[in-house]
């Protein structure tokens, strides 16, 4: 894939405007019925990694609800692909930084499907700033509200409905391990996600609910052109050992693995689809 210099002037970004289009429809994925009869809720499911996860789950037999902020066109496309797999779909628009919204979202899922088996806390935002002193109080609150508070609110809302064998999967980032000079606050939230995953796994192990995370490296999603300038986008991902960014459909199988019984002996762990970069933990 050749990155085309581009920039979107709003967050979250829109997948429909990206050139080339991310590979998020799981077209070459071979399903095996690993999630038949399950119900999944995915935050940030309209595009990028979230979209690929939703479609992969549907291919594996799960019914899928997903949350998105405001990208109606992207959300419609994702829903269409979920339903094409024969799965039921519920799309929910709103801000996970609002605890009340999280509670209403889970209630909607239970009303529609009658159960919840898999929670994927994937939604996130990032705002680059080279000068740490210029990161505003508003930006700090916004980044933490979406990336970690929203994750906790959603998990609190879901837990009363999760039973033995349920799975919670959180999206971390390679920045949790390496940091990033222009994404200090974002990296801090992703470090919190890793620790939250490990702590919650210990907290819930007696209930037989597994909690794991995925820490992607540079993946070609709408977050990239909506975050960085055109020149940075053009070289995005070329500093990995594989010399390219990853695609959403190269990340989604990690979520499938952690959602199904194939990973029954794993909790508190993090998977690293990052193009070959070795990180600790």
C-alpha cells in the first residue's frame, strides 16, 4: 500500500474519505463459527479496527451492536456488512465519555438481544501536540474521558449482564510501551488501558470473566489522516520492521481469538499486532 498525502480537518475521521480505503471488510477471512450464539458490543465500531472487528464477529456467528460518535455514513456501511453475514445489528450513536449514555447503550443491547457476552472497548481519540506545555486542560479532559473513563463507564454498565465465560477486550496501543513525543496524553491513556486490563482481569477472574487487550502498532484507520499532517500520513508506518502500516483486517483476528474459547487460558494479557516491533509486556 502506498500512503497518499492527505488530511481530514475533523475528528473522528471518516473512512469514506480515505485514499486508499482501509482494508476493513474481512474479505479473505475464513470463519469457523467460533462465536455462534454470542452477542457483542463494540465501541468505535463504525470504521477502522472497530469495523473490522464487528464484521469478523458477525462472520463468526455473533450478533453485533456497535457505538459510534457521529460518522453516520461509515456506521451505515458497517451495519450493512454485518447484516450481509446473516447477523443482527444495532448501531448506537453517542459519546462514551457520558456515563449515562453508556448505561443506556447497554440497556438497548439487552433489550434487543437479551444478553451480552463480549464487550470490546475500542473507541479512542488523539490530538497531536509537540509542545507538552501547550496541551490544554480541555484536551486532557477530552482524551482521558474518551480513552479511559469511557472504557470504565462502559465496563461498569456491562458487568451486571456478563456471565461466566464472557470476554472483555480493550484496545491499547504500541504507544503504551514506547510513548510518543507528539501524543503524550494519548499515550498516557493507553498505558492506563494496559494497567486497567491487568487489574480488571485479576478482579474478575473468580467470576470466570476474561479480560485482555490488543495493542496495535501503526494501523491505517481514519484516526491517522484526522490526526497528522499530509506529509506524516505519507510516511505513516514505514518505520516498522515490515516497512508499512497494518490494515484493520490484520488486527481483527486478535480480537476474535480473545473473544472465543481458543483463548480460554488467557486473561490479563496483551496481544501486539504491530508489524514486528518488539515491546516489553
